C-alpha cells in the first residue's frame, strides 16, 4: 500500500482480555518494527522483523506479548491477559532503506480498563 | 547504558529560528534521526546524519558531532504548523536498524 496501515486505530479492552493489533507495511519493505509510546515516554522498541523472522525481540516486556509476521507482509502483535500498564499507543513502522528512516503507521491507541 | 537527552519543551515566535539539541550516550552508533510528531499523529521522518557535519533540507537542518555525542535540529522561518514534538533517535547497530528514541521536545510556535 501507499503507507503503513494499522488497525484498529483505537481499542478499549477490559483487564485480563487478549488483544490483537495489526500492521500492514508498505509493499516491498522487508523490515518491520513495533514500538510502544506511553504518555510522557519516548518510543520504546518492542520487536523487529526481517522478512518473517524476528532477529530481535529484546523489547517485548513480558511473555504476555508476542508477534508474528506472515508472507513477509502483515504483522500481528498479540497481548494476552492485558494489564492497565499496557495502555499506550502501539506504533508499527517499516523500512526499505536505512538512509531514509522508518515510515510509521498512525498507531493503535490501546486503553485497558 | 543507553541514554538520549533532549529538552522537554521549547517556545519560539513565528518567523524566528529555533535550535533543538540532543545529546546521546549509546553502546554503538550507526546514525542519528530526527522525526516530527504532531499531537495524535504518527512520527514523520525529517533528517538523517551518520557523518559529522550539517545536513540541510529546506527550512530544516540537522547537525552531528559524533565525538561529542551531540546533534541539533535547526528550524528556520518558523511557521505555526511547526508546533509539534521533535524526536531524536539513534540507531545503535547496523544489523537490526533498531532505534533508541529520546522523549521528544515539544515545540510551541507563537504568533
């Protein structure tokens, strides 16, 4: 597609429920990243995909968080048994060439109540 | 550890020039990026420096000194639409292209 697409744009969920966040990167971008932005905090790296594999998942905060990417394209970030501290904006970005930086999606605002 | 520092907030007047500083201490360095983020929107790429010196793109310029762990973003002829957060990010390895982000500088442009 023309840009990085994320869905849903907003998600309100009850504590303890599972949620799935979707990212559709720019066509042809082999690198895909998930970041989290909490209020007053910098963007926090979660996981990096190159193709379908995740050579760096060092930022996933706990085993409740997992992500996959299929067909070298769409990625899904899953948070199980959500907690209130998971409330944040989850941003996906893709990259073709490191000289031009990432292209970010508009994010999913997750609120856990 | 990894640390990136930027001022939290700055205010400037329309038409003026503003310089946003960023200092970093990271375990490796493979490029410094500046992003602009309007409230409620995704960050958008502004500039990239990997070698020392000044990169100019229209009203925006970015400077890097690797020996000092220092960068700045210079915005000229400020416009109201430049009111946004400006994020400094360092890429620490060439393999994963992972960035470490600062907390951002919120710039307010006043008429």
